[in-house]
C-alpha cells in the first residue's frame, strides 16, 4: 500500500503572531515525529503545488478570492476576522494548502498512491464560500472534493470531519450538493456555534457534549457515520483531520486519546476499501498541543498503513 505525504516548507512561513495557537511549530512537530518514528522513510513525500484560481472557484466566490489576494500584505499582518490574519507569506501558504489536497486527489485517482495525508497549514474547514474565519482562508478539503467531482468525474465524494470544532465552512459550501456527503462530529455548544440544526439532506452532523470520551466518540461514529457512509458508497473518502479533540489539547473539552484517532482512521479506510478502491485523502485541520498532535498524526498514518 502506497501512502503519500504532501507538504511544503512555505506553509511554515505563514504566522499570525507568536501568541497564536495555529503556529508554524505544528508542522515542525509533525515532521520531527515522522523522522523519529521512521515514517518519513515509508511515506512517499511530495512538495505541494499551489491551487489555481480555477480549482478554487467551485468552492469559493470569485469576489472572495479577489479579496484574499488583494489583502495579502507586503509587510506586517492584515486581519481577516477576529482570530485570522495574513502575513506576507500567508497567501502562498493558503494556495499551497488547497493545492496539496487537489494534488492528493490527482495522485489517488491516477493510482500512483492509494491514500494521502496533507500536512499543510493554514487549515481550511471554517472558511466559508465567501468568508475567512477560524484560522482558515481557503477551504482545502472542499476545494479538493470539487476537484474530484468536476475534474475526475466522480459522482459521490464523502467528507468526514472529526475536528472538535464544527466544519461550518465546509457545510456552507457543500450543503445541498447531493454528490457530497458531509459527516461531522464536534463539541456542542462550542465555537463556531453551528451545526446542531442543519437541514440539508447531505449533511450528517453529530454534536457531542463537552467531556466526550473515546467510547462516546466511537459509539457515535458506529451508530451514525458508518451506516450513512455505507449507504452512500463514496467513490473517494476525504478527511478533515483535526486532532484537537485530544484530551491534552488546550482548545476544547473532549477526552479522546491517540488510539481513538487510529480507530476512526481504520474505519474510514475500511469504507474506502469497500466503495472507493481504497482511495482516501486526508488534510490537517486543528490540533494545538504539539506533542499530542504529532503522536496523533503518527497514529493516523500508521492506521492508513495497516499497522495496529
């Protein structure tokens, strides 16, 4: 089984201030862990290519893309919302993050790889069709999903989001498009205070309370996600891989551990094998305790490789 890892050093140049939890050190921690565990020798590694405007357009309004490009600063920082800003390197990093996911889609669709993890930042699942928010500029996973549908001609793509925060941006973009099934678990009530009243038939949200344990999470996935995914029969499984539901993470109040992320990855890989010829593309979202983040990515990748 050939697993790819797509990243780019320029994703580490985007920063929103030394105080900010979404920091370049997140990718450093992941890369260091891959080296320490020997996974870097097992994965096929690629430099990300930037997304084109044509690849962004199915997920984002043209005027919004223009706004992000126009606001890209030559010096200092420009605020996009209360907790999201751009420095002179942010635009290129965001294009590389979205481009990594489309590149991953291309590689699994060509058969060059069976599965891909995109270790990129900024994350994407809070970026709406016409708005940046929650540390996100472009919605990387939605851009990739539409690339799979429109460029590769797939008819059914599943997006699964286990970040502790609801992927409001992804839902905003894909709601009502029945070619895409969006399955999400998240802490509720919690930022961004959305997702508990979704009406679109292709959205399958599972809000969970603060204090959620690994057993609670596994039960929710088993009861809600897995039957819906089996019924939908996705031709590609895409994952918004946020690891901030970990008990060590300072940004939320879930109590998942490393093995819970390995478990859910194995379940998603099983679905990919059943309906998608094994094709799965995962992209980094949240995860802000550096040690826990690095270990969870390790667990995620080892589950893809069939270990454990």
